[in-house]
């Protein structure tokens, strides 16, 4: 499956996942989340396409197209996203740092053609995977 096809499927899944009300309110614990996306090859710029959603924003899907390196900062109780290289020959490295009162600080990294990220302050953890 090509990286762009993975991204289309993931965007669809993210939209469905957050389309219904989650029951989470603004009182849901939140964490400061920083996602850094760089090329897996130092000094090499990679075009990346990605999408992420987060609570308390609900079903607002944030779609991005950027060149590495870049950083995303959000305050979220739950954040789910996927980032994909637009080239089958260029992998990306994604680092996610989450700092919350309930979960403390967690750092997760992955490298691949496509990388998914999830953080959930209420459950106290972060997950990052390459596809």
C-alpha cells in the first residue's frame, strides 16, 4: 500500500472516530503535546502530508502539507494523527513529547514512510508507530 493510500485511509478513520460526540468536556485533563517531524536522513528535506484531530476540538480535522523539519504544538486531552512521506524513498522521523499533570512527561519516537501518533491524557499515555 502506498503512503498516500495509507494517509487517505487514516484520514477517513480519524474523521469517523471523532465525528460522534466523545463525551469529553473542557474539564477533561489536557496535556501539552509537541510533535516534531524531521527527515530520517539528516540534511534531507522531505515533503510530508498529515492529518490529526484532538479533543477538546472534537471533529475538527487538521490536514497539513509541509516540508521537514516542522513542529506542531497543541493542548489536548486526546490527540490522534498520522504523518506520511510523499516519497516512497524518503522516511520520516516523528517525535512526540506529551507533558500533562495526570500522566507526567512521556516521549515517543518512530521512523518510517508513515507514522501514527496517539496521546490520551485521561488514560495517561502516548503511543507512536511506524506503518
